């Protein structure tokens, strides 16, 4: 369940992070 809750958060982080910086979570 925690993973599902983190999913939307990661999405927001991706937008916050620069495009040249891939997310390690994905």
C-alpha cells in the first residue's frame, strides 16, 4: 500500500527534478 501512496509522490518529484536527471525510483 505504501508503494501506491508513493507512486503519485514520485510523479510530482519527477516534475520537480530537472529533465536531465532521471528518477532512480523509476
